[in-house]
C-alpha cells in the first residue's frame, strides 16, 4: 500500500521534533550525523511516527534507523504487513 505524501509526513514529524527547516531534510539525511538526533530524539521520533501512522515500532527497529529514508521504508513495510493504516 502506498501512503500518500509519506515523505512530507515524515519530514513534518522531524521538523517539529528537531526544529529544522524542511529543506534541510532529505531521504538521504542521516539521523545522527546530519540531523543531530540523540537517543531521546529517536524515542520521540518513534512515538510521533507511531501516532501519525497508527503503527507499532519496536526498539530494535528504531535502533536500525540510520537515514530519513529508512524511516519511510519502515513505515511502508509495517503498513504492508498490516501493522498500520489500511
């Protein structure tokens, strides 16, 4: 299932959480190295993503996220598994 404007939704979560401009965030942006996220930011990101998309994201899945694109792939994967919006 394709989620309309998935990239825009993920960017909105990140801009809200990190206080960055939308233009600074690309799918290739690295969460720690480029966006300066720390472990607390990662937890907040997971919670916001779960709420936005109606998903359940494990700590192990969060730990594997390196880029913004990884977040989008995870949301898409969980949605296809039936763990997200239908």
